[in-house]
C-alpha cells in the first residue's frame, strides 16, 4: 500500500479514470450484445405476431362491410342498388377469404386460434 501513497496525484487520477473507462467499456459491450438479442426477438415478434394481426384486421373490416352490404341489399328500393350491394358483398367476401388464407400461412396460426377460443 505504500507504493500507492508514493505515486503522484496525476498518476493516481489517470489510473482511476482508466479503470472506470474499462468497466464502462465492458458494460457497454454487454448492453450492445443484449440489444442485438432484443432486435432478433423483435424481428420474430413482428413477423409472427404483427403481420398476421394485419390480415385478421383486414378480414374483420371486410366482414363488417359484408354485414353493411347485406343490410343495404335488404332495404334496397331498386334492382340496381340491390345488384350493387350484392356485387360489393361478393368482393368483400373474396377479401375475407384471401385475408384468412394469408393469416393461415403464419406458423403460429394454430396457437392463435387455440388461445382465441376462450374469447
């Protein structure tokens, strides 16, 4: 311990700053490695979780539009408005089918359906 007391103050300060900077360097490397792990996890969550939700949302919106078109066809006054409502209904039905098919391409589709049965 005597050798520490014999060192000049500037050497003591420089040594302590170097030790602190090495510790901060290790903390920074640890943080960067965890950020890379989090980034890969986030990419998986986006691909397997968010993209299928977009397809399910599209199917839900089109299904709601189908209900509106059925109501419009029911209360239609003219043949032209009835045909228009039916044509719009059929196009929305195709959108629902394609959105559900896109949703089923997801590898987690079975788990999502299993978990959503409770609702």
